[in-house]
C-alpha cells in the first residue's frame, strides 16, 4: 500500500503529457464553469477587476483599430466576451 502512495508523490516533468481525463469528467467541468461564473477568486478574478483590466487594455489597444483578439488562457472566455462587448459598441 505504501508503495502505491509513493507512486502518486512523483512530480511529473514540466509540460509532460497527461493521460488524465480530469477535464472530461462531467461533474468537474460543470463545477469549474460554475466557479468561473460565480467569481470564485481561485477561478476567475472578480468581474469588477476583469472590467477594469478590459478597460485598460481597450484604452491602449482600441478594438476598432485592433479588431482581432486571442484569449490565451483557461476558462469560459469571460475576458473575450467583455472585449467583444467593447468592440460592438
């Protein structure tokens, strides 16, 4: 039993491919989305902070001059959605 526990303590190499299907689990993916949308600080920052961040970026990169945006990250696209809202106004 102890040997099995030690196997879980092994730290993987950086950027090592995983065989885990963690994000495919229906319960986990549903709860992660809820965490992002409910502004749980461990998932997405509070929406007021996101709004300030988007406003700052829009001030230096106006969407009409820079219509393409790539949202590199993990999450449901909260930043991208807020940028889009600034673009269509």
